[in-house]
């Protein structure tokens, strides 16, 4: 039954909404929405690779304080994810419940993002800590105002599993391009080696222009992603009944969130599994700029190639997933990607300590490390695509069982777990740097082989323990393809019955 044939009875708005939900979104809408992946990956690369190194190694802030500031900002961010997601479900505004937040976050996000890399000269340890804390909290909260409604848009644009997988692939491709772009700007333009700074990322003067360029690119991506879906989602929202004017209830939101991560089995498995996986990854990635030149002797050019291997692996995962994701249980693809990622992080650290890798600073060593990073990208790519599908299918299961849709709240748990875990990983990294006595540039103390080896040992043990625990938790996920097909059929039958009631009324 087409939208035009639905009667104007009391249930016509609900019937039109369900008709629109089962339409297939046009290609250009799904493709432009993919730029949300560019936003996420740009922020991801900068926060994961450069913030800890800049403040600990270049500025001289105690690593524990750097980790604490980032952790606090990410805790605030993680707590606001479900709150802002729920608020987005209820919002009544001129530009719609999703896009009002998405457009409104652009300018403040760019400003906070840039200011992270321009701390005033002469600040004390406390002053540097507060500067990083305020700018990181501001940037992260603004990102949540963009990300939470954007995640809901993904589920509302596409209902069919194949369409959701397609949108995940567009996000992946757009994100990979942004990932490569940031790495090129960082290592080829701003942090290239000089006589004064052979390790280019130690140059303090390079960080302000780098932050400005990254902030401008970030704002452009946010505008494109928001504008691309605006008309389509407004058409969908215009068919919805008026949103509730009930005053926002913190406790109700937190109770719903607690139920999802503590009582709903599949959501619980995904949330806690992602928490452990992301903590492992955050710890490893935030120390990459410490590992590269000091543990393995990589040059700036080799650092760039090493880091670029990750998006190449993610691209391979995106291409391959298009052909296998509809034929294979997402859970098994997810666990496979997880195991690959864990091995790619832990193996090079322990093989180095055992003396089983090529000579320090050699081209052969750089090649081996490139291979491990390529595999890490493959594993991460499988995780990203499968997690989106598995969470989206979990929202269908929740709607089918509870007869209520909480799309933004449930999908917000993806970013909730990721951001909380990213903060935990930075805390661990900061403590490890202080435990091994990793010096800052201003001290003039050289990084000795012993310090670099201790760094690899502590980081390797932590990543191994966290990764194996995550694998065990994720193995408890139980929503199969066959069960999801039954759920989709049930939802469609329920929608047809409501349309019939609306037409007869």
C-alpha cells in the first residue's frame, strides 16, 4: 500500500510513518550520510595517536594527568550519549529532532578541537591539566550532539539488513579516506623530519597548524553529512505523531540505560565486549607514537606507512564484507575480526621482547610491522561493520519484544562503550608511561632501550588480558540471522495490521 492510499483516519500518521520506514533510501542519501564516518575517523585518529603524545612527550604534562583528563572528558561524553540520544528522540525543533543537534554542534566542535593543540605558554602542570580537560570535554560533548542523532538517522534511513550493511560500507569508505588524509597531513606536511627534529612529531610548533587544518576538515565533514540526509529525515519526521512534551527525566533515562547493559542479554554482551576490546585498542594505539621511533626505530616516513596500513586493511574488510556479510552470521565475523585485532596488537610487542623480529630501524622490521598493522585494520574493519549490524538488529529485537522503539537510546550504547573504554585505555597508557619513566622532550633525557622495552612489556600484558576477556564476553551473544529474519517478518506483519486498521478506520 502506498503512502498516498493511506486514509486520513486517526492512525494515518503512524501508517504513513511505517510505509516510509520500509522504503529503500536513495543512493545519494546513503552515500552522503557516509560522511559521518569521516567525522568519526578524523576525531578517532587525532585523539588516539596525537593527544597523549603531544601533552606527555612534547608539552611535558605528567602522563597520568594526561590520561586522567582524557578519561574524565570521555566519561562525561559516555554519560551524555544515552541522555542526548533520548533527548533527540523527544526533541521538537525547527530543523527536526536529529538535525537541530547535528547542525548546532559544528562550530563549537571545531573550536574546541583546535584549542586542544594550543595551550598557552607558561602553564603549570595543574594549568595544563585544566586546559586539556576543558577543551577535551567541550570537544567530546559537541561530538556527542552530532553522533547520537546521526546514529539514529542510520537506523531510520534503512530498515532492511542489506541496506544497513550498505550504509555501514559507505561510512567505512568515507572514514578511510579521512583516516588517510589525516595521516598524510600529519606526517608529510606538519610533522615531517627536520634537522632540528628528526622525529617530526616532537616539534611543538607543528601542532597549532595541524589542529587548525584538522578542525576545518572536521566541520566540513559534519556539514556534508548533516545536509545529505536532512530532507529525507524531515519527510520521515513529518509523518510522526507530535513528540512528547514530557520534561526530560534523567533517572528514567539512566534506568533504561542500566536495563539495556545489565539485563538485556544481547545488548549486554555487545556492550561489555566492546568495552574490553576498545580499552585494549585504545591503550595500544595511544602509545604508537612512542613505540614507532623508540622501540622499533621507525623514521617519520616509515611511521606514516605503518599507520596507513590500518585504513588499507579496513578497506579490504569493507570490500570483502559486502560479499560475505549477508551469507555469514555477524557474530562469527565479529569474533574473527576481534581475534585478528588482538593478535596484531600483542604479537609485535612480545616478538620484539623475545628478539624474534628484524633488526632495530631496518627496512625489514618496518615491513613486518606494516603487515601487522594491515591485519589490525582488517580486524578493526570487520568489528566496525558487524557491530553496526548487530546493534541495529538488536534494536529490531527490542522493538519486537517490547513493542516500543528506542532506536537512539540503544544505538547510543555503541558510542557509550567505545568512548568510556577509550578513556580507560588512555588512563592505562598514562600510568604505564610514568611507571617506566618515559621522559619528555624538554627534559633533554634520551629514551633508552630499557625504557622502550619496559613500555612494550607492560602494554603487551595489558592488551592480552583485556582482549581475551572481551572475546569470552562476546561469545555469549545469541541473536542469529534466522531469528532476526523472524523478527523482521513479525514487525512487518504487525505494521500491515496497523495499516489495515488505519485504512478501515
